């Protein structure tokens, strides 16, 4: 628990030590991408279901915000109150995720990946070709977060703390779920679904419920992401970006809720600073090489590498020797 208190203190103090760019473009963006990847960690790490549609779910929430709220493109923009918009966006994202789960949970492995990839591709082309509702290729711009008096949530520090609050809530929720009844059942289904079905558990229902929970996480992050960008377009929900979420989760490590955030931080740093060393067009090459290197060295991502290093240090550290015990001398009377 002590390490989490130290981490929380550092994250809370972070904006006071860095400028607006690192607060907004690095800190807030990494927290939001990490939250979307956290929804994948729930499915892949706990449920054994690798989904490529988590960014699609976040995009559905983002488009809902732009359609039901306000935008400046003169397409839709129904002007609902922000709290109604946010509630509806998260609910629709959870419903969409549940439907995706209902379609994909009866498959396993590569078939689940292909089904969710097909859904992501279909949604991308659907919003790209639909102009009356989604404004096609251009998308919807001018999406603003709510104002609370003088507090404007899109300012760097307020938006960072909003992102931190979202990430913290879902981090602790997922961490708690790992040891809760539902989480233990989900992990047991991941390891042996036939045995769990024989014990009377409804395996498909548990998996759909996991998709719904992941939908709430991804949908909430999607609401904040559309406020972060101020717009949403088909490029936001493209297949390449959807695959980036999987890369983020795997790089960080999918066996612990902190892994997606570590992966997101590495990804965002590379995305912002790798172009200073190489051409922007070769960014995906750098990400791919990092991904292959980390997976080759540790299937558990950076967390696995950290654990290996810690175990190596412990093995090399000499243990203190215990004082030798001398047997009591026996005095025999002659």
C-alpha cells in the first residue's frame, strides 16, 4: 500500500513540476489511453478474451457526446445538458460492448480477435461513409467540455486531474475485481471454461458481463478523449489506432491493472519524441520493434521485465548468515 501512496502523491504533484505540454499532451493523454487499455486488460488479462474493438467502444461514446451535445459543424449537435450527454454516452458504450461480447464470447483465440477486428473495421467505414449523422470523413468538431464558473476543464491542469480521477477510479475498481467473486470466476473461466460450466456457471453470461464492465471503462475514457481532442472523426477510431490499444496493453503487461498505464506512458513518449530522431512515417516501425523486443524478452511486458530484474537482484544479494549454534557441552561426572 505504501508504494501506491507514493505514486498517488507523485501523480498529484506532477503538474506543479512540469509545463502545460507535459501536463496535457503527455500526462493526461497517457492516463486516458491507459484507461482504454485497462478495459482490454479486464477482457484479456482476467477473461482471456483479446478484443480489438475497445477503441471502437470508446469512439461510440465520443460520437455520442458530439451528437447529443454541442459541436460547430452544423451536423447534429442536439444540445443536451452535459450530464445527460455523459450518462447516455457511457450507457450506450456499455450496451455496444455487451452486444459485441454477445457476438464474440462463443469463440476463442484468433476467432475472437478476427470478429472484434471486423467490428472495428465496420464501424470505421460506417462513420466514414455516413454524413447525415457522423459527418463522414470530416467528423464532428468543436466539442467542448462543460464549464463550472471560472473552471474550464480543457485547461491543462484541470483536464489532467479529471483524467487522473477517471484512471484512479477504474484502476482501483479493476484491482478490487481481481479478488472479488466475479473476478475470480472470470479468471477460472479463462483457465478452464468447461470445468466452470460443469460446476454450474453460465460461462457466456460472465463473459458478456466482462464486456459490459470493459465498455463502461472504455466509454468513460472515450468521453474524456473527445474533450481532449475537441473533435472526433473516423481517424480517431481507425484500425491502426485500435491495434495501438492492444500494443499498449501488451507492452505494459496484462496481468496487473498498472500495466496498461505503463504501456500508455511509453507509447505516448515515443509518439511525441521519436519523431525527433526518425521520420514521422516510421513511427509505427519503432513501435513495432519495441513491441517485438519486449514480448521476446518478457511475455508479461515491462512488468515482467521489472519482476525478473527484481528477482535477479534478490538472488545476487547475499543473505545475512545466522550465528552458528554450538551444542551445549555435556559434563559427565566420573
